[in-house]
C-alpha cells in the first residue's frame, strides 16, 4: 500500500423599439401585457426626444446649449472660462459631472432626481479611483479628479466630454504618476451613458505600483434594495447601517458581518460579505440594483474582458451592500502581489480602460424584478455585439477596422488516451503579452483576448488590438497550459489563420488513478453546509455554495481529531474530498490553527522497481499557503 501525505500550511443603442424575450424595449422602458402576452411600449414623451443637450448648471455666461424644434443645436460661447457642474441631457436621463474634476455627482432618471446617494459627499457618489504606492511605500487610495474640462464631441447624436489630469514632477508622491483622461459619452436615444479612461505613464517618470483601479457607484440606500448579478444570484440586500454595531457584528474579517438586528427582520441571523458576490471575469457582463418604487434598474455592463487583468477565470468584485456597483479593471483580489503591475526604470505604458456602459431601465410592472433583469441581460447582449464601439473619439481606442482576427484549431495529443489527435472541445484560447505557459494568469499591464473553442477545437478571436502576443490556452479535462511557440504580430485588418495547433498535456505514462477533474474549478468536490449561525440564504442548495462564510472551520467539525484519508477505488471525491485543503482550528478563544495532513491511499499490484511514478497536482487556487507532498510504502 502506498500513501501520499499532503500537508497544507496556512501562512496566512438604439431609440427604436424591438421585440425580444417577451418584452418591447424603448429607451430603457419596458412593459408587458400579461393577459395576452402582447407587447407594448409605454413611455413618457421625454423618452423619445431625439436630442442631446449639454448644459452648465451654475454658470449662465459660459457655453450655453439649447434645443430648437428640429433637434439641432444653437450654441452661444460667451467665455472660455468654464465654471459650474456639467449636465448632459438626452431627454431620457441627465448626467451631472463636477467641473473640472469629472466626478459623477448626479444621474436623474424617470422622476428620480438623483439615483446616486445624495447624503454622500459629491466625491463619494460616482467616481474613478486607484490604489497605488511608491516602491516599498504604503498604499494610497486616490479618487481621480481632473483639472481640465473639454468638450470632445457635440452633435445631434453624441456628446463626449473629457476630464484630464496632467502629471508633472511637482506632484510626485501626491498623485499617481500618470496622465489620466476620463471620458463620458451620452448618445441620442440611449438610456444610459458610457465612461472610459486613458492612463499613460511617460518614459522616465517615477516607479510605482498600482494595486487597483475601477469605477464605483454609490446608489441611494432609500431606494435600491434588490441586487442581481446572475440568474440564480439575486436577493434583497441589507442596509449599510445593518453592518454596523449594534445591528451587526464583524466576523473573522471586516467585510464579513453577522446581521443581528437588521432593518429587514427577514435577514436576521444571516452573514453579509461582499466577497460572496464575486464572480469570474468571464461571467461578469451585467450586474446592478433595482428600485421598487418607481420600478427602476441601475446596471453596470462590461461588454469585453480585454482591458481586465489575470485572464477569464480571475475572481472579481461586482455589486454589494451600499448599495454599491463596481466596474473593476485591475485589482489584487484573490491573487495578491503577483497581479499588481509594477512600473520600473521609467518604462512607458499606456492603456485604455473601458468603455463600460451604465444602463438604466424602468417598467410599469412594479412587482417583478425579473422584468428589469431580463431587459438588462438583453442590453448586455447588444453591447457585446456592438464591441468594439465606433463612437469613442479617442484615437487610443481602436475601432473594428483597426483591429485583427486570429483563427485556428486546437487539438490534443495524448497517446495514453487516444492514438489519434483529439478535439480540444470547449478549450479556452486567448492572446496575451508574450511570456511563459500560463503567464497570462499574472499578466497585468497589457490586453487579453479570449474565446471558447467549439466541439471540434476551432476557435476565432476577433477584434484584437494591434500588437505582439502569444497564444495561450487550456482544455477542460486535461492538466497543464498550452502556449504557442511563435510570437503573433497583429496589425490593422489582419486575418491570421494559425491552422492546426497541437497541445501535448504533461504525461509520463498511463494514469493509475485521479481525483477530481482538471478544469480550474473545485466544484466537483465536497462542499459542506455552513454552520447554522453563519448562513447566507441565497447560497443554500446553490451551485455556488462554496461562497458561504466560514466553511474553512467546517473541516474541523468534520475531522476533529484526525485528518482526511482518501482511499482510491473506495472513496468518492464528491463526498469524501473536502473542496479546500485548509488548516484545523485548535483554539476558539485565541483563533489558533494548525497544519493538516491528508492521506491518499492506493494499491499497486505490480510495482516497477526501476520505473518512475509521478504525482501531478492541479490547484484551482491558493491563498497564502504552502503544499508539501510526502510518500511512504
């Protein structure tokens, strides 16, 4: 009998209506006649006005833009000195931006004067931010504010405005050493707005690290109580004050709070934790909040992952109690320092983040949040199909005709499974900056472009920005990472067919046994129920029940004295293999833990004394931990 011991140490657009999915949509307004399932579009007159109006809220003698009967503009410029907030109005919503900071201070929509939290300071409603530090220095949280406002585009169909902040040496140590250009775009007939930004680090500028950058929205807590991030991940959420003592009690870390006396008594005894609402980047297309009276939805839509970091399976935050909605572009969440871009030796760097779309909709059906959610999903599909957008005015944002396309077919060669090549069914195939196999997981400065292969392994990666890339991939069911040997040069309009590509998974002989499925997930293993006092009801009997709080302590409950022992051929990994190799809690009072050693027992009848036996372990994720492997006869 052989026994492996695994020891884990914790080191701690459009203005027209269209029929789809049972709804008629026009300018974000939905209605459905239930009796006959007839589709009707009902909207206020303002919802159909074919114009965009840009105004100054406080300065009567600056640029004045008014609307004439035919929808054209009449402009009067009396001063080049811009003062007061900027308001962009397309007849559907009014977007108010601070000047020259470019903070989102107000969004008026469907008789709600401001969907953002009016009790917050203006710089804590809607904003771009970053977390950065000088090498070796402490992290600095910075709300990014511009110092110069400019109208980039203004016509009957579009307004695009820019808020820039230029960096120079006098700002060293005070602000992140980047030129930053924040853009906001409002289109005619569009029930929402777009925002994107261009970050630039000039050659010779100071070194720095940037752990995070994002767009954040803080909505009105008196109105937005229902949150939706997926078809099966929706619920009424606690109020922010429910998380504070004495209504709430912090658990092992500040983000996790036990609700003791929440405003909504139905939530009493549940755990709230923003990390429970994280999602893999590839699945973050739309998420947001719903107000019941009036029935209004606020949604953040990200049409592509190309400007995110860490690849398609990196976990990231979405929406959480606040009510807060985030568009995350860069963070060390679930990854740590390996995903913090470090700029050294005065290197040049420029990147476009976004555009992302902030979509608002409303319905006459006040009872069913699914009406707004289903419409938001449809709008997300429209945004994905429209990518890359044609409207951004910045030359740094490449349009479709400036991009290229990569096609090919990925096959798997594993002679111990099949003498013939096997189709890389549903393989993930992507382009990222040149590097080693698997380096895309920690690549955090460039762009990434990913696609799923079909059943035959054929793939097509469209709308790739110009540049140099390696092709990477992995195949569900096979261990290891694929990387092409060649550097791929993508130019404007290029159509590159790579032909048949062969992936050879690491293999030294026939498989004697295996536990689980190599698919970068631990979903097939045993996930326990949480302790009764630490439940989030959303995740009871849920595919994502691994997100319940405190499951690491359930290992101690299940194995109080001895560690897990798995016997090949007898044990069932869906019942007998704990989904995470964690430590054992030994002292509740002092919060003490000790390493755990798992055993895998298996029988080999005929051992080749001269042969080599290899154990391969595929780890779905790791957090401040070390895995040591021992064996004994």
